[in-house]
């Protein structure tokens, strides 16, 4: 797995191990005695399934008692779960927010109950950053930029317009907002790149296929598909093949995640480029949880550095992928 930690993150992790000040909670904080309430987004993709398994396995290995809930991609379900965790007086709450907005009230309830909160994978847009201790996850804007940079390089000699369709993630979610913004920032410097259609596929394979079918009917001249995750891209491949076109050739495809099915499609030439987003956040999450429960200071942001894959690189690492 191409999971490397940047110097900045290493410095942050070092700081985590030596700091001894900061807000505490009502938890006991000893190894094996922490109870974590974890509110997951859902099971919408292969990435999310791997993320859930990483959290569950890491909790078991770290001796952390895990209370787990699946929100089925609904914010109201996550808020209900978080309130349940507050009532149960867990030691720490972690969650991957379905969307960015609308969390201040429930996060303040957790703060008032002196239960620390850790954001994983996705951020919130709360102006009051004291409502959570840290955010552990990828830099989604950077992922979008990497996708755009490959596209610019791929078409550097093209004179004609490059027609792009975009399959966005769940509307209002941090990865959807940021991957779109990072991509647009890079391709916006050259007017030949034109996003002719952009719509949410909810990060699911089925919706990715459905939306791509609609794109193909309304836009006969599509050069590139940019999908915010592999699953939507894989669904889109089915639609492209169903329309009698060759994915990876007639329509170039860029996706984000690098789950095994996506990497297989990349190795097969059906996807042209994948930007990695690792779901294996469990070990770092448990480490952070133990520290915040003990009242130790942790970095406000912990970023996992990830890589990108071409077809040849995918062939080399496919057999060793963990997810």
C-alpha cells in the first residue's frame, strides 16, 4: 500500500506523543477501558466498507470498546446516533459526516457533556473549531488537483475543446465539494477544458451508471469522465460499454479512491488514472482517541499522504492491495 506519512504529519504525530495539556473528557483513558461511539456514513462504496472494517479491526486490536452505527447516508441518522452516544456517556465520539453543514448544535451537546469528538475522513464547516478535537483524513482538494493535473498533461497538445462530464459525490459532502473545487482550479487555467455536465452519483455504482447513461444520451461528444470515486466510475463504465463505446479509449476516465475493483479496471485499461484516497484510518483513529481521552493535545489536522496510479503502476501493486 502506498501509504506514506509526510514530514508535517510526522511532526504532528510526534507532538501528539509528548504533549500533556489540552481539554479532557469524562473517560478513564486507560488502555482497554475506552468506549468509542462511531457514527459511520453508510456502506455506499467499496471504500466505505474497507473504512468500516479498518475502524472495527483497529478498535479490537487497541482494546477499545466500539459502539457502531450506520447512518445509511442520512444526516439525521448520524445526529440521532451521536445523541445516543452522549446519553450513554461514551468516552469519545468519532464520525465521518454525511455532509459538511448542520452539526453545531449536536457537537455543542457533546462538548457540554465533556465528550471529545474526532472527525474522520470528512470535515464539517463549523466556524467554532473547539467543537471537535481533530480531523483525521485526506486532503480532498489536493485529490481534485491531482486529477486535474493528469488531465492537463494528457491533453497538453490538444487544440480542440475537451468535453468533460463529472460524477460528483454526495451533494454537500466534503469530498464532493473539495474534489470538484480542486479539479476546477487546475483545469480552469485553460479554456479548452469544458465541463459540459456535472451531477451527483451519490458515490454509488448504481447511481454512477444511471447518471452516466443520461450524460451519454444528452451529450454525444464526451471526451473525459471525472468521477469522484471508483464506484461511480465503475458504474459509468457499464453505461459507456452499453452505449457501444470503449471506456479508457473513446472516453478517458479519471477516478478517486484506488479500491481493488477500481485498480483492476485501471490495470485493464478501462480507467486511465486513479488518485488514491486510503480508507485505512483505523489505527490512527484509535491512537488519537486514546490521547484525547487522556487530555493530551493533538494536532487540529492529521493528513494522510497518498499517491496516484497509472495503468502500469496499478498492474505492479494490484496483487498486494488490502481493499
